[in-house]
C-alpha cells in the first residue's frame, strides 16, 4: 500500500563554491523507507560529503516512522560533522518537522536555491 | 441516523475497516480528508487531520492489533455541525503511555528513541484527543475531534 520510496543522489556546488550532496526522495517516507533514506545517506563518503541537502519536493506522505528515519540520519550526520538542510517540504510537513524540533539540527528551506544559499 | 449537516450527504457517519497491515492507514487518511473537505474544513486543517488519523491508525495496527492481519482496525467518522469526531478502534489493551513532547536533543544524543512521536503529533494537531482502554482488554480506541471554526494559526 505504501508507495515505494525512491532516492537518488546528485552533486551540486553551493554559491560559496563548496560541494553539496543532494538526496532527492520520491514517494512515501515511512517505516519501509530505511534503505532509501539511511541507505542512500550512508553511501555518501563521510570524509568529503560535508554539506548535504534533503529534497522532499516529490514526497507527499511522511509519517512518524519516516520522521524518525530523518532524525537517525541527522544523528549520524552530526557524529560525522556534516551539515544538513532540507527543502521542498509542504507547509504542513514544515510545521510538523518544526513541532518535533528538527529545525534545531537541520535548516528547512522552501527551495533548493534558498537551501544552497543557506548552507 | 442524525440529521445531516453536509449538503448532499444523507448520513453523518462514515465507517471504514482496515486490515492490520502497514500502509492501509492511508485509506483512513484519504477518507477522513474527503469528509473534512465536504464539511468545509480549510486545507491546512485537513492536512492536520490526515496526519493525526494516519498516526492513530498506525498505532492501532502496530501496537493495538500487533500487525495481526486476522484483526481489523475500525475507523468511525462522525460529522457534527461544527466538528468532526474520529474514533480509531483496535483489539489491543489501550495505550498506557500519555503523549509527551519529543525532546530532539535527547533523541540526537541517543537518550530517547528517535521513534515514538505518533501520540504527540495526534494531540498537537487536533483539538481533542483521548485514549480509552476497552473493557476486558479489547475494543480500545482513540477519539479525535477537530473543530470547523478553529482560527488560523
């Protein structure tokens, strides 16, 4: 019933000239999304991938188990001195992420351009 | 059957039965959203309701019915004049814990499970939420109420 989570990685450069890894998600983010969320993040080289963007533009449904996966990603990123930001969340999920405190550890931006500038 | 408050809708009650399988919470979520839209709820309140109903169903499937596909989750939506009540019923013993606000610092430092936010989200997103343990450990339910006239945040 849950739509499979797809993820792909894209490499960009921030306005300041730093390399940025963008994880682009598509589908639902739920308990079944571990490989797509954590797996794709863990495949990034920790030594060089220091700036990470999470793209939720094509995500319609996120439940509490999916939010927990995002928090697990943030824990690992924090332990590896990586900076994470997210963009493309709907107004509702921006509110939900803010309610659970994620904004303390990851900036939320409306668009990719704003997120890149904010890193 | 109580008198209708929605144009063109003859009954104020809608019932859905879900299998205890993850993912089917989206059926209840979509149904609740449809009813709320017919009642005239604002889009942001419909989104609040969708998440609250989905989380209530996930708890019922996972914790109440323990993913036993021989058991179903009942979802009863009752549309009143100014509010929508949703009951999500399972065959568990009821939730023992009270909702608590997640502590992101504790989660980030491994002192709190990254999961366990469902009840908090339910309580935070609707106007009323109560968890009721069923008699003899069966037919427990969570009751949610969302009001039509809630001012924009």
